[in-house]
């Protein structure tokens, strides 16, 4: 009697496992979406009883003349899906590992048109992620001239992220760092308190116009944040930096005179937008709340000029 009940379930699981195993799954994807999507990897793929995924030499590509082009490659990909959250129609990816990942994103559609595709908050989340030796290249063809940005040597430890508000990655990773243009960015978080530090980069490098007058000065930023899952309180300083060393951050001794204080609150419900628009809102809040004086007005004015040059429509 018991076997009569279990046999169909076991049979269904076996069929699903065959369909989701590496070679078969890749053929199904090519057959169904071959016109706009390519997928390739070595390894078992989905391991159904464990709700896990294992792959090596992973390659994924979305392509087309009138859509965004997204390429993702990684030497190794590992992850598990928490079965408990599936019962509540939520997806929680845990213990994600990306070894030497590379992302190339060519943006061809206005970012605000993609906000409607985002899930609701807490529907799709990543917990305890790890990224080693990553790189990201972005080219935005919706901007004139075409905007380019590259991040290298990306390291993220114990990373959490809500796909609906992806910019919260900068506030929820336990530790992370990357090289951006000629500078560095570091993030950290512990017990609901954390920091974001950026130094050694110029406004010209950010806007890809390094020859523009007054855009060659390096600046540095340090922000501290605290709060829970609904929002964060953010405060810090932004100021000029004489070199790329960490001691030139505004909050280090001797530099307070040239730092500009800022403070604002984040409500994550207001950040259910694509990553670039989320970063835009963060930068806008920093500049709008900056408390400058006659000595420090230059850094704020330069920042606001850059912000207006790069600002994208949000609706």
C-alpha cells in the first residue's frame, strides 16, 4: 500500500532528475531558447534530492539585437536552494560559490522599463554567498556617449542580497572589496552595523571623460550604516584624496577640514529598482544631504555636475 503511494512520486523525481542533469538540461535550453539564450557547463547540474547545483566552466549568454546582452562565466558554480522557503513560494539560494566569475553587461533598454520585472521583496534572496576573483564589465548604450565601467579583483564574503533590492548587497555583505578604475572600494558589515569606503578614483574616471577640466582630482568617501531589514541609517564624509592610499579617506586624522558630512535614511521599499538606478538614488541622497562650506563646496559641486551628466530617467 505504501509503495503504491510512493512509486509515482519516486518515478516523477527520477524523471525530473534526468531532465535536470547537466547534458540533458543544456539540450532542453538550446532547443527551447536557442534563438536568444546559450548555456553550457560541465558537471552534474541540478542534484534534485539535495536541491543543489554543481557546475564547472559555466557559461551563460543572453543575446539579441534589440535586448540587453548579458554574458556570465565562472570556473565553478555551487549553490543550494532552501526547501523550507519553497513551501511559502519563495526562493532562498544558500551557500552560493562563484569562482573567478566574469559578467559582461551591455545595456540597450532604459533601466526603468525593467523595474516591473523585479520580484517583490524577500521573494528571491541569496544568503551566505562567496565570490572569489570576480570581474564585471558594463557598457550602457542608452547613454551618449556610451558609458563604460569595469570592476576587477572582486572578493565577497558571506554575502546576502535581495534580488528585488539588489543595491542592498553593499550593506549586507560581511566583507568585500574590488578595484574600480584607478581606485578601490571596500565594504563590511557586522551586527547590523557596517561601512562602505571608496578612495583613489577621479570624477573623470567615473564619467569616462578624464580629459575634462576639474574632473582629474581624486576623491574619497566613507559611509557608515546601521539598521535592520526594513531600512538603514547612513552617515559619513566625502572629500578630496591626494593619492590612492587608505589613509586619505576623509575620516582619517588631519583630513576632517576637507571632508563634507552627509546623512540620510534608506527605506528599502524605495529601492525596488535595477542595480544602476539603486546606486543612482544612493548617490543622489549623498549629494543632496551633503553639508558643505566655502572650503569644501568644490567637491560637492563637482559631484553634482557628474551626477547630472550620468543621471538616468527613473520613470
